[in-house]
């Protein structure tokens, strides 16, 4: 019978007989022949050795890669650019006359930020200079009075000497006339005249003494007036210095290089003494990185740091650790944490680390508060 003419049941029966014959042939194969078939390692020993060597090399290389490129680093995403920013304030009151700067402009030390109308302060300076002139005139007048008092003292002393000599002569004459009257050789009239002359000379001598005393007191008064005039001069000179300083304060300048930020002054605005007119960001910037306290075991000043700014990830900066703050950030906050409580839960603290950058890029805008990703090499690579 042709194969094409065979029925489907016959074909299925033939296939079943072929499978059973194949199974019977496998069953008749001896176990010795199966055990003699070599393993994969025996069949390919060189490949097995090469694979083992490659695996060991991968483990060793991976270990050194981890040791060199991962293990000696400490990094944190809690880092930002920092600076000692401060507000620029007016020291005097007045109307703003000119503001020659604009927002975010870079200034050098001594550049003008704003000018206050100086006219009132120029008038005050002129008045103070006038007071200095008045004080100098008072000093000159007191010195003249002192000189005049000195001359009056000399004149009074001369008169005192003359009256003293006349008094002594009158005493001698009175004594002689009184003796003559007693001896009967003199007249009573001459004795009386001598006694009157004595009394007159005594009065003249007392008057000369009073004149000397008055002249001395006048000199002391003139010296006191001079001292008062000198004190007034010092006060006037201090007022001149104050007026000069106030006049200088009408020009507000930059004390150091940096940038003007949030400029609030405008021409014609009235500002009070102490009123802030802008913020100032100095050129001196650094990075404050808040590392976990568990990352500080090997961190020391002078260690190199690689930094990237989140805003400019294509700029890789170089720097070094300058210092590690002796205490956590919370310890120096306005309201430090109080750990002596019954509900204390230990939390890993953050410690600020100051990082200085070798050179900041000049082609991008960098300022305080910008996020930075620092990576510190805490152990040197061998």
C-alpha cells in the first residue's frame, strides 16, 4: 500500500512504534559508555583556566577601582557658596542726589555707590569754621587782658614801693617832731602836721596794696577767660571735624571690591541715618559644606576638593579644605537643640566645613546661596 494511501490511524501507529524503538535502543546502551563521556572542563581545560584567571583579574581590578576612585572620598549635597554679605547704609540724613551704579554691578574699593545732597553739610562746616574764628579771637582778647593785667600789677607794685618809702619818711618825721615837742624845741603845729602826713601816707600805702591785689585778680580773671576761650576753640575744632566727616559721608563708597545687590536708593529719595540703601557681596567667596559627623574621621585642613556648581555643572572647580568648625551647626544656632530631655533621639549631626576655591570662573554669575557638590579626597591615592 502506498504511503499516501495509508490512513491517519496507521500513520500515528507507525510513529508510535518508531519512538518506542528509539527508547528501547537507548535502554540497551551500556552505563559504562555513558560514564566515559568527558565533562565540559575536561573537554575545554584551557578555556576554563582563562575564565578563572579573568574572573580573578576582574575582582582585583574592581577592588582597586573601589579603593582608588570611591573609598577615599567624602561628599555631601548640603553645601553652598558663602560670603560675608552686608548692607550698605547712609551715615547721615538727606536727599539722594546721584546714584551712579546699577544692580549687580561690580565695584572696586573706593567706587561711588550714591551721593547725598551736601549743601546743608557745607553750611554746617562753614558755621563750625566761624566758631573756630570766634574762639581764636576770644583767646587773643584774653591774652591781651593778661598782658594788661601784668602791666597793671607792675605799676601797682611800683606805687606800693613809692608809698612805702613815703610812709617810712612820714613815720620818721612824726617821731622827730614828737620828740622836739617833748623837749620844748619844737612847735605843736609842726608835730600835728607830721602826724597828719603819717596818716595820709599810711592810707596811700594801703591803697597801693589794694591796687596790687586788684591787678593780680584781674590777671587771674584774664587767664580764666583764656582757658575758657581755649576750651571753646577745642569744641569748635571738634565741630569742624564732625562737619567735615558729615560732608564726607555725603558720598557713599565701596569699602572693598564686590557687587551691588538689591539696590534700593534712587535720585531724590530722602534717606535717614542708618537706612540701608543696598546689599553688598564682597569678592571673597568660599564654600560651606555641611558634612555628617560620621564623615569627619579623616577630614583635615589642606585636603584637595573637587567642586561642581549645580547651576553650572560643566565647570569643575578645584579647592581645599581650610577649616572644620569645632561644633555642629545646630550648636551655634539662635535656638540650639536641647538634648537633655526624656524623649532624646540620637540624630547624626551636620558640621560645617569651610572650603576655599583656587579660582572662581569669571564668565558666570556666582553668588552666596548657590548649591555646590564638593568631593573631598580624605586620603591620598597611591
